[in-house]
């Protein structure tokens, strides 16, 4: 993951709830998608947040950094293990 050890500054002027930043997007992602962004990341990027009183918070700069990382990351096709096993058994992989 292209995740640096840089901490999010909770004293920054633009420090806010992640849910507020998601409202900037034309289509709001589902809660499981946002959870994956925070916990595991996607396409080599992870959204850094701080958990304050049980709610994820971040700043606008971090949110934009994450979205830009997704823009430039290559899209990996979904893997189907069943098909991969069949291809391997047939000697194609």
C-alpha cells in the first residue's frame, strides 16, 4: 500500500467527520466500501482516519490524496478462484 506513516492532524481547520466528506462525492459509496477503504484499503491506497468517540474523522487533504491515488491506480480485474483452478488444471496457467 502507498500508505505513509504521516499522522492526520486533529487540530487542522478542515478536520471533520468522514461522513461529511463523503457528501462531496456525486454518488455516496456504501458503508462496507467505506469501511474497506479505512481498514484494508483498495488498489494500493488506504484512507487514513482517526477514530474519535467511535466515529471516523479525517481532513480534506487526506480525502483528496486518497481519491487521487485511486484515480491513478490500475484497476485489477476481479479474481474468480474457481475459474483459475479450472485453467490451472487444464494447463493454461
